[in-house]
C-alpha cells in the first residue's frame, strides 16, 4: 500500500461526495425550487476529472459510486418522510432503507466510471463519447430495470437551460447523454493540452446545435387547437396522516371535493389522485349516483382520482371521467405502480407489513390506454409518478388520430410533506410537456397544482399546502414531435443501441497493455 497516496485518495473521495451533492441541488435547488443546469454540468465535469485522474479502475468506480450515492440520496431523501412519518417505519430503518436504495442504484454509475477508466482512451473526443454513452446506459438502467426509479435523472436539470431545445427530438435521456458529453468535453478542454482543440470545437458544435434547435420548432403553430379549454383544478390539501381515516380525512375529502365538483363552472374540472379515497360502493348512499347525474345532465366534464375495481378482479388506482349525456364513466387505470406503495415486489411482503400504507396492492393497467374525448380535445391522464416514464406516454402517439392533445397529471405528493419533491415533480411534468409539445394539467392534493403550456412554462399555479381551486385556460395540440414518433414505436431501444455501440467500439479500440 502506498501510504503517501492515502491523503490524495481521501480528498478525491470527499470531492466526489461534494460534487454528487451539488448534482442533487442542480435537479431542484432548495433556495428557489428551480433546476440549475449550469450546476449539473459543473458537478459532472468535476466527476469526469476525478475519474480520469484515478490511479486504478477500482478507485474510479469508487469515486463514481460516491458521487451517485450523494446525488441520489440528496435527491430523494424525502422518501424518509413517507416511510417514517406516514408509513410508521422506525426512523433508523427508514434512513437505512433510503440509503440502501441510493447505494443500490449508485452501482450503475460505479460501473460506468470504472469502465471509462479501464478503457483508458487517450483521445479526448473518443473518451468524451465513451463517457456520455456509459453515463446514459447507467441512467437508462436505473430508469427501466426492476420496474425503474428514474427520479432525479440528470436531464431534468436542463428544463430551463439551452439543452431543453433537444427535448422534443431526443427526450430527457437524450439530454442526459448530451449533458454528459458536454461535461466530458469541458473536462478535456480544462485539463488536457493534447487534443484540446478538437474537444473545444465539439463543445462549440453542441452549443450551436442547441441554439439552432431552439429556433427550429419541430411543428408549426397551426397544430394548436384554436379553441382554448377552460379548466378548474382542485387542490384539497387533505393532511396525509388523516387522509384515509374514517370520520376525519375521508369526511373532509368527500365534503370538500363533492362541493367543488358541484360548484365548478369550467368545462373541465379535475380532482387529484385518490381525491375520493373510497370505492364507489363504499361512498355514502347516493354520493356516486349524484356525481353521475350531475355531469350527465350538465355541459361539463370531470376527471376524479379514486380507487376502482373489486376483490375478484383486483383494485386499480384510477382516474374516473364523467361526461355530458352519458351515465357510463370513462376509466383510466394507472400502469406504472410504485413499488411498496402500490404493489408489493416478490419476497418483500415482510417489509410492507412493517408499515401503515393503505391501498398498497393495486392491479396494473395497460400501456397506451385510450384518452378521454372532450370536444376537439383528447385528454390523457397519468397518475402521480407515471409522468416520469415518457417512453410509456409515447405509446399513445403511434396513431396521430388518437394521440392526446392534453396531458392530465393527478397526484398526491402529500406522502413526502412540504419538501423539494413537489418542485422536482413539477420539473418532471415540464419536461414531458417539452418532449411532446403538449400542455400538462396538474391537479394535486398539496402541490404543485399548475397549468403548464406546450413549451414547458408554468402559466398558472397554486401555492402549495393550500385548499384552493385553480382556474385557467389551456391550448391543446395535434402535432407529433420526433421524440413522440420514435419513442412511441421503439421505446428507448434506439438510445440503448446507440450507447451500446459506442461502448463496444471503445472496448475494441482501447489501448492494449
């Protein structure tokens, strides 16, 4: 063991942790809740230099692991609130659970960093391409394998930055790849005399392309539906610790949401996920029938979050729609369920039995379910964190005649308290709006209830943790972005294939000992 190398090793590990923490802040900064694209590039550039300077493959992998551990733990630390405060898991076990999840997911990035160092490519441009490919594969693996948990993906830091112009072309994972490439090129320009000019020219090309795409819209404004849709979004602010308690939270929910559904005058009124926390047959006598009659007889449409189903066929986390002139209701069943919160993974029932999580074992709906038709609009509901999975939303765009004109997200983020999770989820919805050039309506229990336009801008929003109704107008669209076209048909396989091809080429061409 080289004892003189130990201080430098400790400094490098501390630097990886600090850079990972900065990367977590870049997703949504606690000082204003907004993504910080410049901080994401800086943090990743620091990691690239730490990996390049690592004395061995093992040291590089450790630095990648520590960076990702700080980044992921610092991004979704609020899972502690749902596990401990509302789930009843002892604090120590809740902390260990969040840390274990972050550590498990960090292994993808440790592997990526280790392979970069192992390949030892001397050409700065080739090394940057390899880095971008491996980092993208790590993000794809985290987002898709074992049900996927892509919360806090690097690309979300760029929803307001210059790289946002790439969203309707390559999606959030494509932005992640481009950001990783830019960070690696920055590291080469800053640290390497040899090959600095090609790296600098490549970096200039990335910047120029982002500004060029910003001017080149993937669809004409003629795709906007001329008639705006006026909407009312309900935010009940029902405390999570009593939301499912009979006589307390359940009564509050039924009373307030029932009142607002009756009073709303907008053509569309939306109540959030599990706004009505009971099955139809569990509702007070006449409640369900009154809702059906109220919207069947009037000129308005409602989308309401509530559980549906029965013991025989299974229960679903649903968005239920009532439309004028029809007593039969529209029904959307949530497809991408939350592990431990909405379904129990194999061999983990012992863990969920330690917590108090109601409605914790749902049946999964299909991908690409039909939209709800409202005049010229086609409304595509997605429930809670389903809007993280753009490749699944893209399945609805294969047939342009049936493609959604407006997204509707119905969420209950009260599980995570008054935390940065609210801001992070808003940025996620904004990225989906950019990818598909579709407005996103967000009706939530505690925030962020908002109207997002097709350019990813928040046009209307309610203060978090308030009991209010948000009313505004939204313009639907009918065009199909390049991302919607290829992701709807092929999912994310093109990104997988391209990244794997780059890695295979790098491994084939790496210097032999």
